[in-house]
């Protein structure tokens, strides 16, 4: 858990809302969950495809990650930290506790 705390900053929904518009917002859930509803402005890079697709995420801008409960986004942040990404944040509690703006297909 200590490694995680050094790698990623846990944010409450209020803190997440304050910063995510100026950052890259990444939903690491599978496409079907993303399509059913996601935070407005989020890009979908499922955790299952992270190793192949992480280069789509710029390392020079903050990265805000979330998933359904917070576990996979934390693991995604650890993976990015190992690849030298510095500004990593994730939504505490995940999407299921999100009450902000949502977009669905």
C-alpha cells in the first residue's frame, strides 16, 4: 500500500472535479461499462489493454484515472509510475460513487 501512496494521489470526488478538466481523464473499465455511462470527457483505455495502449497517454500532462471501485485504476497508476509518469491521480471509491456529470451512448 505504501508503494501505491507514493505513486498515485487519491482524490475525493470534489478534488477530482477541481482538476480533471485540465488533465487526461482515463476510464480503465471495459468498453461495455464505459458505453453504459462514464464521466463526461473521459477516454476509455481498458485496464486489460493498458500494456499495449499506455503510450496513448501523454506523460507531460496530469493523468486522472478511474474505474468502477478504484482497484484497477490504482493498479493502472502503479503501471504508469513504473513507466516514469509523474502526475497520477485516481478517484477514491470509483465511478459507482460518482455523482457528477455522466455521459452514456
